[in-house]
C-alpha cells in the first residue's frame, strides 16, 4: 500500500513538473492604475492556487474554533456498566435436537 501511495505522489510530482516546464513563458498580471507584474505563467498559477487555499483555510478558522469550544464544554459521559452476556441454557444441546 505504501508503494502505491509513493507511486501516486511521484506521478503527481512529475505531472506538475511537466506542467511547470510547459508553461514557463512569461505572463503579465495587470493591476490597477497601470501597475503590472511579469512572471513565469506557472508561478502565477501556483501562487493563485496557494493564495486560494490559504484563504479557504483562514475562512474556516472561526468555525473550527466554535466547534472546538463546543466540544470542550461537553463533559465526558461516564462509561456505562457492561451488560452481562446471556447465560447458556441448562438443557443439553442433544435434547434440543430431539424436539424436547
């Protein structure tokens, strides 16, 4: 299983590496008031992905804190006593087969 996971990671890495090599030409991001930023296209795409992922994580932080506080307020329930296993019948098994 570990070998399969590492093979999938290697496949993902080489796919992204090939993507980076194929998109290395320069691109321009035009901002407001005539400002522009020139960088390789793959850097712009990966930066946009990273910023989007970071924004998504930061957007979830308040909900995580709320759930964590709610979980800490709940006191652990005492463990219930285990129920005893049902006892075996006193009649031998052979007697059940005869219809008794």
